[in-house]
C-alpha cells in the first residue's frame, strides 16, 4: 500500500503556497513603509469617524483578492494611522520596531505559544 504524502491544510482560507507569496509581499510593504515613514505626517489629518462612511453596510460574502485587501488598507486605513515609528513621533509610549523585532514577532505569532509556561 502506497502511503499518501502529507499535505498541509489551508489555514484561514490560505494555502502555504499563498502564505509564502503574500508574506513576501507584506514584508516588502513593511520595509517600504519604514524606509519612507519620514515622508508621512506623524498624526493623521482626518476627522474622527472618517472611516465609517467608507465602509460598506455589510461585510463581503466572499473573500476578496489579497491585492484588493492591501489596496483598501492603503487607501482607507493608512490615512487614519498615527505613525508611532516616525522619527518625529514623541509621545507617551516608547516605540522602535526594528526589522529583527518584526521577524521575531512573525515567528512568535506562528508558534502561537503562551510563553509564561517555561
């Protein structure tokens, strides 16, 4: 009897192949964001509640293309973000996400372990 090769299941509706592809795109997005953050306003120039009128009345019934999700994030979310990593951000909480920190967070999130048990 021939054994079947183990195939990873889709996690969250995404295969490991898709995860690799989109993960690389997200890393590029983050690197571009951090490299160019000084060109952004530190705090948003929007009115509170600006996002409500931009949202549809109902959530989508089917998944949208990953490219559309990133585009929507850039178009709708980023204008309302306070950029805590900006060199002119001097507020209450310390900030400073270095690239190694971001990579470590990715690994920690992938493991999903509660670290206080060891």
